[in-house]
C-alpha cells in the first residue's frame, strides 16, 4: 500500500494510511505493529491508538521522525509529503520501502 509522511505541526511524525486501507491491512486485535525502516535492521514497534481506528490512521513514532531527519525528509512543501510503500509482511509486521516518484504521478489525497 502507498502511504505518505505525516507531521502534526508540532513535533510528531509518522506515516499516514488511507482510511480505506486500514480495514484491509490492520486488525483490531493488534495492539501494536512492527515497522522495518529501509535504513535500520531493528524494527520499530508502534502502538495502534484509539485514534488510529477513528479518523487519524497514522503510525507515529520518534523513530520515524529520526528516519525522516536522517534523510532530509522532515521539511516538505505543504500538501506534498514524501510517499512510501508500506509492505505487509504478515502478523502485524510491515516494511517501509522507498517509493521513487515517477514524473506526472498523482499524489495521494491527504484526506480520504
């Protein structure tokens, strides 16, 4: 699935999943998910908050913020966040993959 970088305007960063993708790839019984970042071997464990299920489907973590900062991704033009592929690996594990932007490719809407 394609996800976009997310920032709350204060200090929290993460990746945003489209609302319609949440029920396809995430299970309500999961309390956390594991994300493997492209540049680190150790996975990030991220809690699935109540707001994740009710209109704010972001996976938020200081480790995602650090990833964005390491790769100069933390400051993007308004409404043009970087996009990635979030690859399901099974049992609540995902891999965040780089997504190469193709010229003329449409960006995902910020709201579903």
